[in-house]
């Protein structure tokens, strides 16, 4: 059984579907792990959430949550971010709101419309766990707190938001497994603004191809013998 890992889909439904096709994803023979950020940026957040929700009914599909999923839920609950509001263009929240509610009204009515008409989808997003673990890997959206003696004591916020304190940590991590994460665009990890290929560091693999910034969506393929392969695809979605 192959394990296919994809992160940071960000509302790019057609790109996500095309990437699954490019890796010849087989729902009956492959394990699929999705690392969160299903919304914000692309034009089809609702379609992505519905597809992931449907796929997650397969026992070989594991979906965890990301920081942008939290941002959407917080906005729905009236808990917006003061310094970086959800509808700030760099966050991509406006595209998500339009996907769920094409005829925009005021914020209060829009929130109520979404919560009333998409109960199943919102409940699904609220239920997403912070990590998945197997014999050789830990799968998270952003990372773990490297200073915790037990990585599972990482806070909800750090599982979904941590950046440099995790992937820039210079000492050996207090774990024996490799951590696969998204969240931080690979170009920043490579320190090369043109390189959005998956980043392979010490005990860490970053796979966010920066589709939210118009770059690519990556898939990391883990073979039964432990070898890693990668596939990438540029955006197929019209904004």
C-alpha cells in the first residue's frame, strides 16, 4: 500500500482532483493523508470540503485540520483576528465566504446563512484532529513543539500554526519518527523563492507547494519500501 500525502489545498478543487489523477490514486489500494487547509485562496472551498468529507468515509483516508480551517471557523463564530482580519486579501477568506454564500450580504447574515445551510460541512471541519501517526511518520499541518518531552503535548495552536520554532529547530528532535507537514511554503524552507518542491530536512519533510500563492500543489508518495517520490501540479482553477 502506498501512502499519498497532500497538504494546503486552499480551495483549489480542480487542481486537487487533477493531482489525485496524476498520482493514479486508488481508493481501494492506497492510503491518503490530507494535512489541512482545505479553504482560503482558491475559488471552490465548499467543493473541496465536500470532497474531503466524502473521501474521509474511506477507512484508508485520514484528514486533519489546518490553521486556515480554524480561521474560517473562528470567523463563523464571530472571533475574527484583529491584526489580520479573515477577509484580508492575503488570507483568502473572501473566496471561501463567496464559495459558501455566492450572494454576499452583511457579515452577520452571511455567517448565519452558512451555519444554517452547511451544518454537515461545518461539523466536519470542527471535528478534524491535529495529527495522524503510523509506525514511521507523524503527520501534522504545521509541526510540533520541539521542546515538549512528549510531542503529543503540543498545543492545538502549535499543531496548526507553528513555524520557525519547529522547522528551524537545530537540535535533534526527541522522537524517532519523521514528521511530514505543510503550512510553510517550501520556497521558504529551501530559502529559494523559485523552489516549491518538497523540502527534506532532518527528521522533517515539508510539502506545501504554495498553491495559495499561484505556485504548485505537491503530493508526497511513500512506498512500502520507505522510498519517497513526489508529484506536483500547477493550478487548474480559474479564480
